[in-house]
C-alpha cells in the first residue's frame, strides 16, 4: 500500500482516505496478534515436548511465551501513542 500511495517523480499518487487508514490499522493489529499467538503456541509445544527429557530449561519457554505477549502489546500501545502525537501537530 505504501508503494502505491507514495508520490513518484512525474506522476500523481493515489489518494488515501480514512478507510485505507482503518484497513492498515486492522492489518497491523491482526499481524501483531498472529505473531504473538504463534510464538506462544510454539513455546508451549516445545515446553510439552521437552518437559520430561531434562534437555531444555523449560521454565524459560514460559517466560518467553508470556514476555512476548506483554512486550507485543506494550510496543503496539507505545507506537500508537507516538504516531498519534506525531500526526496531531501538537509539539
């Protein structure tokens, strides 16, 4: 979408409206949740697979799973607040 909407030399850029921004917001949120769910599920699969073998310190997998979820939501919130501040024009 960014490649199509940017201004090219000698050509006009495609117009964007609030629907495009809403679609991009939904896509970013969906991608974030999908990646966090994948990491969480993968960590839990590895935990159940290697729990009894003693090969892998499985406590770290729980930490990785929950830390990824928390960090993902915090980064998403901070980025959203930063972008809203930048777009508002208030210094």
